[in-house]
C-alpha cells in the first residue's frame, strides 16, 4: 500500500473481534512486499512515544499472528531505511523538518533502526 497506518484504515468489530474493514489513501500504492508497510506504522509509533516500545510490541504481535519469511529482520531494516528516506526527502524539500536541522540522516535513522525483535 505504501502508506499503511491507523489514519488510513477503518476497523469493524465483528462479534467482539476487531478487524480491518477498509483501507484508503492509495496514492503511494505499488506492487511489492506487504512487509514493507510495517515500516511506516512502526515509525509513527516511535514518533508518538519517542522510543521503540510501541513499535516493538506491534512487530512482536505481527510475528505471532503471521510467521514472517526468512530474513524478516534484515528486510525490515532495509524497508525502514527506504520509508524514512522518503519522509526525510519530502520534509527537506517542503521545509517541514521536525527534527534538529543540523541532524544528519544517519543520526535521525538510528532510533527507527534500533527496534529489537
């Protein structure tokens, strides 16, 4: 999807069980690995709390419900770099920098890449 996050999904409660019932905002959609979508929502959880606890819980729950393919951790780091690079580039181009303007991309990425699964 490219922009999978809580802001772009609707949930329904079917007999006490919450399920995704609709997804919208497909402007970034493309064919690819569905695991790639985990990066954006993890980044949002990190941004909410300025630590990795929520993101780690989300990923751990995802892994319990859907056993990932071999190489999941390595792929997730690459997907995170790509997703965050897109955000960094957009923010710099739009002058929407919400971190220290002197911070390097590498420094900014460190928190997002520090999730221990």
